[in-house]
């Protein structure tokens, strides 16, 4: 791949657009194959989760990138200032080279292809390491990246050992989506080659419910965010902070909505399975640990809440939780929903701020001043008011974490810039009197420059 990049270090914008259009056509053609493949990999996955969560966002990203790429790739004129006159200064954007992308299993189409789209848009070549948990989806991805597309993106399969070796390759840039723990190892391996990294990680994304809230609307947003893809989403609501007087009402509303929309529980066709037995066991162990430490687990349905054989899990609401419980110490990544009550909003804000910055922070309330206070008083990768998950689907806004939840951005123009080198470009014509003045260390020039720039 490096030889291919060296042979064509500048890929014309028109050619990049041709490749993106080709990728879009193949993706749409393979829709049914991708739906079937992801369902096999999960044990069962709803068509909704694959189409709305994987295929549609990926195709939308291609369309958005195609329409905006010519503008993104244009040189950006900057002010040269009197000291550089008569030269002109600009920032030009060039491809970095061969970039490595490591994608996760939870959205094996979108989280693999969207970074590839952006990297190709910036003119790079790509090595894409896909997850070993989604072998059927990987085979379709290999079919997609064939012929001319294969010259720009190669799909690589392998386990954790191969991922470690992959992270240590001397890429021009390394892009990783996954857990914070693995992200630390990826960054360590990349540092040996001084490879710049973008880390899209996760963490515990809280929902803060304020006193002035529409409980029904808030519960709908929370339930959607928690049950889409069975909660296996990096920006899924991880836990709830709710005023003490509203806790019981919230629990009852969530249970009522769950009974309405998931009446068959794990027997229903609208609930995606947990990806593997290992991940299913992790979630049930977290629930067991919480109960042993005094938590109460509320199940909306009397039965059909769990199927170990098919690794399917319905909504489990957990109350009376504390930080000693394992489910409050790690990202849940499943349909387990801890709820903590608070007596005052500053108490809730203090709790959030005393923990690592999350990838997403959600606020549910109708008081705009209070919502703004929460926004101004907290830090997170993304922020949404009276909604969940949907901020990630904004094509023209950056997506990325902060601190333990990630490093760097992609989506939109920020994604293009992530995979581009911003090159300081100075152009001087044949008329260049400053050279003689600089060579002679002209005193008049020094006086003028001091007068211009060194005045108090």
C-alpha cells in the first residue's frame, strides 16, 4: 500500500469523488447481504439497528463528503502581514500517507467505513483492521473493497494479537475505535513510531434529569438510547441522575414504555442480541455484583427478560446503586440502566465532574437556563438536550471524545482535517526586495518592524 501511495502521492479531488461514488453504489447494492451478515454475527440483530445505525449513516456520510470535498480541499489563504510582503501565505491540505484504521464490532459497517471514507477523501491509502467478533460482516466488507477500491483500502482480519502488531506499524496516522483500556495500548504502540493517533473511546455517559422535565419525553429518549443495538453503543446512556422526588415516577414510566414497545422481551423481533456469550456473562455478573452490594434490580416484564443460550437481555433497571458496585466503575455497553437520585443539581454536577469526562452527556429538562448551566459546568465529548444518540448523526459536526473518552475528531470537515496534513505554504514572486534588506540586516527595516510589533 505504501508503494501505491508513493506512486500517486496526490490523488486528484475528482478521482477521490469517483471512488466515493463507487463505494456508495456498492454499499447500497450490498444492503441485504450486510443486514443478514450482521444478524449472524450478533446471533440476532434487528434490521432497524443495521439500516438506521450502520448503513444509512455511512451512505449519508459519503453523500455529505462528496458535496463538500472540493471546498474542504481548497487552499486556505491566510494573511501574510507586512513582515512577509510581498509574499503570499496559505494553508494547503495534503494526504498524510498510509493510515491504519482499527474498527470495533458494535457497528461493524459504520465504524469501519466512515473513517475510511474520510481518509480516502483526504487522499490517503488505508489498511482497515476489522473486528474478529463480526466474521460474516467482514466477508461482505471484503467484497465491497475489491477491484479499484482495494487499491485504496485493504481489509485485514485477525484477533487481538494481530491488532497489537497492527498498532505498532509505522502508519502516517492511526485511527482506533474501541474501549479506553485498549486505546491506551494502541497509543503506547503507536508512540514508538511517533504515529499520530485519533482515539474514539467511550466511558460512562450520564443523563442528568432536572426538576423541570417532561418525564414521558425524557423516558422515551432514554429508552431509545438504551435499547438501540441492545445498548451496545459508545454514546448510549450509561446511568441516570434524577431528582429524588422523581425517581419512582421515572422508573414506572420506563417500565410502562418498555412493556409497550418490547412486550415480548427477549422473544421479540425488535431486540438485538448481545454480541457474544462472553459479553452476556459480563453483564449478568455486573447485575449479580450490584445485587450482592445492596442494589435493587427492576425488570419491566415478569418473564422473557433473559436468554442465556441466545445471549439476549432485556432492560434491567438498577436502583440504590453506589460507586462500590462494578456496574458504576466500567462502561456497561448493554441494556442495564443504573439510576442514582440526587437532592440538588450542584450535587449531580459534582458527581459528573468528579469522574472521567464522558463521550456523551445528556440533559433532560425544559428550563433553558438550567440546561445552559449544565452545559457550561461540565465537559464531555458530545452534549445533547432532551435527546440521546442523535447528536452523533450530524454529518456537518465533529464527533470525538475528551480525555479518557477519546482524542481527536472525525465527521465533517474536522474529519478531513484529521486525515490531512495542514501545510504552511509561502509563495514569493520574482519581486522580493525583502531578501536584500534581510541579508544586509537593514537597520531601518528593524526599526519599522519594532515599531509595528514591539510597542506596548
